[in-house]
């Protein structure tokens, strides 16, 4: 009965419904049980009696969760207060919330009364999700904010990238996770490269990166450290060097795969550009042949016209015969 009501409220093909154990819902399963998700996504209009529904979660999403995101922006985002306010407004605009509703396929779980139009209130249900996330432990909440709020809005945060202190961000995460501190050490290898190392206060190596540029080596190792610390399993990573090495190897493999994809794409683009260049050259050769042919024909016509003009001028310059002169005189009379 519930599935029929959901299909009426959000018309979709039946085979578009996904099972709860589908990989698509992996992140939702990390935070919700199926029953809890259904509770969070049930509007008060679904119940006949009052004081039931997700209105408290909606309130928490609109104000508590938004305040938690604002705290993250205050700590890590560059810019004046007006700029941060602009970023926060963009992060919670209705178009973005509605897109998340569709991407998470929340229409499979959202419930409302018969007269309540779910499609017109998608943002309400996403705020309810946010409200529930605001009640979770800090690790899960920070992971969710990093992945779905901040991570999807990099274009809003990159206006003054040079002013962001990556080392301070990574150090703050480590300090809150297990009490240690994070520092950076620079070395020079035998090959003359600069090696930057992210070191924990007990001497444990978190990650390292090499580059010909001293500045780029520092930036590279800090970005790598932040990638590691952004994972929900960062506590286990910090306490287990072997697992940390496997995570680094996996990240490097993913980066290598991405680089190979980019190189293949660039090679295909270069091949396409070379093909278009050859086509343009062939078209230019055809146009040049036509132009040369047209010039040759014009030259022939000009020579012919000059020959005819010379013949005509020669005829006009010849002396008039006596017979023709008498004819013209007789014609005048």
C-alpha cells in the first residue's frame, strides 16, 4: 500500500525503485536504518493525529545543521563575513536541495498526506535529512559535511585559494581525532628533489610527497594528508601504519588511473585536432586550386579582350578607301 502511495506522489517507472541494500544507498545506510529514514522522511500531513512527523528534524536542518556548516566555513574558508554569508546561502539554496533529493532517490521513502505534493516540497525532506545528521556523532557529521556540502561546492570556496592554511586544517583534524599534532618536515633527496613529510607528534609518518618545487611539495603533501584525514576511518588510519600504507597505495592507484584517463582523453582530443587540421588544409588546398584556376581564366579573358581591342583599334586607324568616302558623301546628300 505504501509503495502504491509513493508511486502516486512521485510517478516513476516501477523498475526505477531500488532495494534498500542497493549500492546507491550505501551512504544513507551508514547513517540511517530503513525505519529511521522512513521516520525522518514522513511529513506531518501523513498522520491524522498531531505532533507527529519530521517537523523537528526540518527545524534542526534549517538552523542547527546550517550553524554547524557555518562553523566549518568560519574555520576553514577564506573571505570576509559577507563572503561567507554568500557561500552559506548558495550551499542551502532550494535548487541544490532539490537536486540532492533526486540524486539520493528520497522519493522512494518520502511520505505525505494525500493533498501534500512531495514534488513541490523536496527541500523540506532534504532539510529533515540534514536535521538528523546534526544529531550524529562528530565523525559522521564531519564526513557528511565534507562530502555532500563542502565537497560539492569547491567552486564557491576557491576564490582565494592561496589564503587557506592547509597545514592548520590537517593539524586541527588530527588534534580532535586522537590528541596528537601534525607538523611538516622538509628534506632534500639524493636526486635533488624536495621531499615534504607530514609527521605526527609521536614521530609517525602520515604521508610524504616529492617535487622539484619546494612549494609544490609542501602543497602536495598537505592535500594528500587532508584526503586521508577526510575519511570516516581516519581514527583507524592514524593508529595503524599498515592500513595507512594500503590507503596511500589505493589513493595513488586511483590517481594513476585518473591520470591515464586524462592522458587518453587528451590523446584522443589531440588526434581529433590533428584530423581537423588536415581537413582544414585539404579544404584550403581545394580553395587555392579554385582561386588559381579562376585567376588563370581571368588572365586568359583579359588577354583575349586586349587582342580584340587591338584588332578594333587597328581597323579604326586604317585610311578610308575612296569608294567608302564617296558612299558616305552620297549618304549625307
